[in-house]
C-alpha cells in the first residue's frame, strides 16, 4: 500500500510502507535518537492506520491465510460465542442514565449509602455537588466510617458529606434523629430522601428479630422507612414551592410474588424469601399512600405540593446483599461464588450499573413535574405489576396497623429504658455508697493505726526512761 508524505530531512515525496521510507535510510523501528524528526514522529500513527488497511487489501487480493481456511468452523463458533456473550452482557447491564441536573447545594438524605448500589449513588451525587447526609448504623466516630467519608470527600472534591447514626433496627434511634432534624426553625433544607437500605435473613437461617421484638426484614425494609417518613413529613411539606423535592423508594421485582398484605405471614409459612417479598410490597403500598398524604396537605401559600414519591427497581446487581443471598452466608457458598464468578459477572449488573435507574429518578427533569408516585425501571417509567399497591382500604389498614405497632413497641421500649436507667442509677448509688463506706473504713483504719503507733512510741519512751533510771 502506498502512502505519500514529505520527509522533513530530505524534502522529498516518499513511499511509506511497513519497512519504512523508500527514499530514506530511516527504517520503521530502527530510528536512532539523533535522527528523530517529523518523519520519524508521525510514522508510528500512520503505520497503525495503514496496517489494517494493508492487511484487508492483502486478504482481498490473496484470500485469507491458510490457518484461517483450516479452522473456519472453529473461528465461526468462537466469534459467534463472543458476540453472543457481548450482547448478553450489554443486555444484562441494563440502561444507563443520561439525565443530568444541577445538584450543587441540594441536601440529599441517603440510607444504605455506604455499600453496594447506595454507595455508588452517593458517590455520583456527591461528584455533582450534592450535600449528602448518610444515615448509618455505625457511630460517626467509627474509624471505618471516618475513612469512608474522608475518601468520598477526597474523590469527589466535595466536603459537604456527613454521616448521622441512625439504627434502622431501632424505632427509638430513628425517632431521635428525625425529631432532631425537624426541631429547627426555619425548617432545614431537604431536597431528597433516597431509601436504599434493605436486609434479609440468610436462606436456611431462623427468623431474626430486632431488640424491639420486630421481625428484622419487616423492620428494616418497611417499618423503619414508614417511621422515618412519618416524622420527617412536616419537613418535606415545609420546603419552598420552587424546590424540587423527591422521596425515592428503592424496591425489587420480588414484590410481584408476595402474598396479599391482608393475609398475615404466619410463623409456619415464614421463610426468608416470603418475608422479603412481603416487606417490599408493603413498602410500595405505603409509598403510594404517602404520596396521597403529601398531596392532601394544603400549603399556606395555596400552591400545589412540590414533593413527589418515585419508586425505583434497580434490577439485580452484584451488591453485598446479593452476594450474601447467593452464598447463603457460608464460606463454602463464597468459595463456589468465586469459582463461578463469570456467571454472576455476566448475568448481574455492577453496583454502578445498578445505580443508574436511581440516578435517573434523582435527576430526570420530567419527574420533577406532574404527579408523583411513578415507577422507574431501566431508566424509564413503567407500570406497577400489581394493582393492590393502589388499594386505598388496604393502605389505610396497613398505615393504622403500623402506627399501632410503633406505638406499642415504643411504649414497651420506653419502659425498658426507664427500668434500665433506674437499675443503672441504683447500681451507681450502691457503688457510691460502697465507695463512701470504703473511705470511712479506711479512715477508721488510719486512726487505729495512728493510735497504735502512738502507743508503741509511748511504750518505747517508758522503757528508755526505766533503763536510764
């Protein structure tokens, strides 16, 4: 193949080939440093462009190489397999969000924002300038959490990232945080709440309960979100009308297979999968009712409600929760997961890809207009797969039962805390009295020792007097 260019050293038109310049002594890959010039600097890019063309023309002129002719079937199978795997990976990766909006200064509260999909959502929003409030189970002084926050600030060049300790397995912890948040005048800014935290009982394990006595999956996946939003509701409704306020519920397609909420999940029918599905269905039913609760509020300025609920199904991703589910929480399961890792890599999204629909729900401009309560999957609006999420009677019953359960549990826990505090005060009082008694006994012992010392000194003086006499 012929490529004509002017060689800077000799000012002539040269025919360039894989061997170098036809009119120069400069060869393709043997140019000494002292001969580097425009000719030698541009030759490598030109070769990279020319080589595929030269090979293509060679194949067209002379046919494919002999080794290709001998392995046509194998090559076709290999290329077909690679093409299918590539298309499958693209398909299972799902859609990517193209939505963007100015997030600078917007206050975003995130649960589950320190691992998995929630961590990627937090990173992407922080990178766009959002002020993040991460609700974490660990105390803010935890060294791992401190390192995570500092690393996030450094990577995103955003120092407006904070953590608040909120234990989603404790109604008291949720109330402490939420009441502290709303106890502010004027109301604190709150642009978005992303509910990304979720849990489940590892398959094969018995039912787990929180310290409050509530089944753990139901507590974290549903009741904690219900309690948090019920208290933060005034803060959402008090935001200025020109502020786009969103509450994003992360859900899962497993809610489709849940039994009716009108039928309680009895102990004999309980399983980790059934409990998880039921909690997600309850969360979505509550979310629809919460949107109606927001819409029913009459703003003092008479303007429409500007807070909207958005549901998001991020799909199946290689998150810590999914890994725990697949491995059944065992070392043998983890070993099998690592050996068969190409399969979850192919069929499951990465956490970043799993975060795309949530990012779309957070930043799409159209979702900030019109009615709330929409469902997003693969970065587009879809219909709910079950009609009972819109059942008002069912939602009302669920709301009332949740309120009653929270009231009952909080009263019980308040009594337990009072009893615990009383026991601690009694122990402190007993310890103080014991300390006083010990000090008194020490003082008595010191006095006795002093008197004995004086007596011994008196006896010694008497003996000396008798001896001298």
